[in-house]
C-alpha cells in the first residue's frame, strides 16, 4: 500500500477536536475515520497524527569524509522536510 502524509496546522489534543473524527451510534461514540476505530476523547497511542520533525542543524564542519557525509545527510533530511511543508502550503 502506498504511504502518504497529511499535514495539519494544529494537532488536536483530544479526539473530539480532530477533523478526521466523526460521530457514530446516534452521536454517542467518536469514530476515527483514518484508522477506522472507535476512539475515546483522550488521544489514543495509535493516533496517526504526529508532530512534524524538526530540521537538523547544519554544522558547516567538513574536515573529514565522515563529516562531509553527515552534513550531506542532514541537508537531505532538511530538504525532505522542506518539500513536505511546501506541498502543504500548495494544498492549504
């Protein structure tokens, strides 16, 4: 199955605040539309909404080949985060 990312501006603290929750059983139960499970107001540990990862600090230190590799990996990681957020801006 293909994977994807949904970027939300505000991470809900409880299920009742989530845009991906609906009511079932005549409005008596909360239903997570993403995981297809019932949820109970407190945010469950299986909730798919996670905070965005922070960018890595670029040191600019490239004294050894290992330093160069680590700096390139950090830069690539940051580029991925930029692309995710750029896509969120286009769709928002």
